């Protein structure tokens, strides 16, 4: 059982509340936010069905890639896009021609965690699975001398705190439960998470009849609860977002990844941290957090609708230039430009970037780019060192207009 609080403990964090962890989300705006998110989820599913199998697969692949990139970027870690793309495609059983991307065990570990969260959604979440995921986050550090403990809960006596600012002028945003409480706290959390899976729910409300917790609300609570316990020395954010992925897959009763919540959390990173921090303090009414989470889901679905629109445009692009013969280098660059989307390739493409992407010489890059210009698959702007190349998709402006 959980270690009881001493009477002298001040209510600085929600885990110190005497009624912890009995969360409430009953504000008037909660239901409206949930309904808007559900409507957008339905639109994504409808559009995915409308664009057909190939288009839907492209959406799923892109959401996998963005989820991996974003969940790391939130923690300030930038991953190699080609390595992520290569790892995602390998895990999904898709063969890439002339895959030259560097192998990255850390990227593979993140992809393994996401894939496991989605594919084992019908299984119970356990401490052993959390340890397995944690080890996947730090593949190079297992069985080595570490400053952090890998594959097990934290056990240090010092307080686990979320801190920002320079040394000596730090700001403490949050203090988690002491390490001695972690195992018991996680046991309670896992018991709740497993019992509240769809078709496993046994809650009763104040009128004493059975009711079900909304799936989006459940995912929001799961993330907040796990982050509040903060059971590991490092990697809690990424594992907390993996738990969200499992909860959302359970809610949808599907392992198909049609949108990326982490991508939207990264886009609104400061808002994410502010909302999480606010929910971790005060009383146990987390209505504002649930509203924020539902709105993030709504935005993630809108982003997926835009991705599907781009998928249709890419399909039209390839059909338009189906007569053009491309070498492997050119195919790789065109795919990269299409994946980045309208204006996504910051500053446009130049010969140096082409050389870096394809590992080619300057002469080869110049020749390849010249051929792409002649075929009208690309167009150029500027001259000399300012010369930039852009993909010729009719509706894309690349920020030039």
C-alpha cells in the first residue's frame, strides 16, 4: 500500500492531496472539448477510408515518423530524419531502395516502444513492460556504469524535481513523490489503467451504477498521473507519451496510427508544459488539463487531414511526372522534399544540401539538379550562392509568395 502522508506535509503538489489520486474533470467546458475532438477523429477516419489503402498507409507512416521525432524534440533531442524514416519503414516491414541512413539504436528503441504500445494494446500494462520500454530508451547504457538507473524505478534519496534555469538560479517547477513511494504509486496507477481499459471498466458513480470513463479523458489522466509519479530517473516524458499512445489505441480499438499527439505537443511545447505543471498543483479537479488535452487531439487530427491532402497532391505529382526516369539519388531527394511538405524544407534546396542528403560529389549534385530542372520536377529561384530549388507542386507556395 502507499506510504501515508504525514500531517505536516503541505499541499504543494496533487500527489500530496489527501484524496489523491481521485481525479475530477467536471467543468462545463470539458464535454464541449471532448465532442470537438471526437468530431475531428471521425473526420480523420473518414478521410483515411476515402483516400484508399495506399494513401492511408502513407498517413500512418508519416504519423509514426513525426511521433518519434516529436517525442524526442520535446525533450530537446533532435533525431536524424533519415534514420527515423529508415527505422520506421523497417519496423513496418517496408523495404527502402538503397537505404543509406545511419543505424541508430536509440531511434530503433523509440520505434520499438511505439510499436509495442500499439500492438499490445489488448494486454495489460505492467511494471515489467515499463522496464522493457525504459531499457529501449537507453540501449547503449545497459550494463554500463551510469549516472542514471536504467530498466528500474529510481531509488535515490534526493528529491526528484523538474528544474529549469542556470545553476544557482534554478526554478523548481515540480517535486515528485519520494523514491520510496514509487513502486506503490505505480502499482495503484497500473491497476487503474488496466481496469479502465474498454470492456474492462468496473467504476461506479455517486448514484452507485456502473459508468464508463471517456477514452480521451482516460488518456489525459494516464499521462498526468504517470508524469506526476515520475518513476524513472530519466525518460519519463517519452514513456508517458507512449502510455498515451496505448490508451488512445485502446480507445480506438485499433493499432493504426492516424495522428500524432506528440507532434502537436511539440508545436505547443510551452503550452504543454504550462498545462501539465498547472494540473500537477492545487486540487484534483483537472478539467483544464483534460480540455487542453482534447484540444491537442483536435489539432493533431486537423494536421492529419492536411497530411492526407498533401498525400493526394504527392500522388498527382508522381502521376504527372511518371514519364521521367530518375536515378536513386534523385528519387531520394524528391521523396524528402515531398515528405517535408509546403515550405517544410527550410530555406529551399541547394547543391550543398543535395550533396549531404545523397552523399554525392558537387559535380554529380549539379548534374542531377540540372536534369530535375529540365524535367520541370523542380524549379529554381535566385542565382549564384543564392540559387535555391523547390519542388514543383502546383498548390505549394514554399513561402515565396
